[in-house]
């Protein structure tokens, strides 16, 4: 991934609750990621979001009652956040805010974003990392990308 962090390259570091939009103000040898925007969405664990008992279903061929799996509200919120990020990236790309983009997110979020990215954004993606780095300081993210 030579030349991954050319000057002006944007880096999106996200998980299911937080996103950092960064821009490299430095060069290849000395990246300097500046925070452009930070988004945060509250997404408590499912146990705090849903209080219903699991649903039940009757089998049509036998006298059995089966439990249905609980809805994973936490995962649904992560998927919605990934959709929101994809929409924001499209608006930014359409305005010409960036020409190059690196995506860093956990596999679930990265996969959801990848499915939702508009072609205009997908064509600008120069690198992807399936990692959770939203709790890392920006200088450590720089070092990780510089070593990539």
C-alpha cells in the first residue's frame, strides 16, 4: 500500500457508535492526521434496549412451541450507523471534499459500509483495515497507517 497516506487523503475511523473523519495534512513520510469531524451515537447493549420476552411460535406439523431469537438491537444500531456513514461519505465525495479515502472499521461495520457505499465513494477508497481503532489516539492511528 505504498502511497496510502498522500497529502489530502481522508481517513474514516469508525465503529458502530463513533466515527472520526481525519485528513492527512502531512506527507507520505510524516503523516499528520487532523480531525475534520467526529460523530458519536449512543448504542447501549441489547439488554438495555429491548425488554421483551422472546417470541414463541407453534410448529404447524407437531405440537411443539419454539422460542424465537431476541432481536439484537445493538447490532441493528451498528448497521444503521454504517448506513448513515455511507450516506455522509457520498455527500462529501459529491461535494468534492476528498479524492482519496482509507476506511478503518471492525469487520461488521466495514462490511455494512462497503455494501452501502455509492460508486462515487467506492472509487475513491485506496485502503481498508478491518480493525477497531476508535479508542486509539490519533498519533497511534498515524503510526499504524505509516507502518502499513
